């Protein structure tokens, strides 16, 4: 009985170690996925986030007026700017 108990204890320890390793691998995978989806990570590649006065993201030059103040969020810092001109891009075709 003692040998059987020792054997079962070893099997239990191995099972626990395997489960922990699997959980750590899943956690690491999810952490990588979250990092890839982090919108601020894009800023470190040189992109910027342009916000209007209501902190809404500006995505279209036609929705911005000349003279309108905007904020530009960079990877390190924020710029307050004023629009001097707009140049909407025409759709091809």
C-alpha cells in the first residue's frame, strides 16, 4: 500500500506540474494577443492618434474645420495643434 501511495503521489505531482505548465502557456499566449491588440503599441511605431476637443478620434479630414484645435497623441507625449488646411483624399475610381 505504501508503494502504491507513493506512486499515486508522484502521478499527482506530475499532473499538477503539467496543468500549471499548460496554464502558464495559455496565459503567455493571451498576454501576447493582448499586447498585439493594444492601440498604444502602434504609437511606438511612429503613428499618432488625433483627437478633437471632445476626445473623439479624428479619422476624416472632411470632418475637421480650418482653425479647429486638435490634440495629437504620440508614443511619448501630446501635441496641441490648430488645423491650417484640410486635404481630403479622393476615392479611386
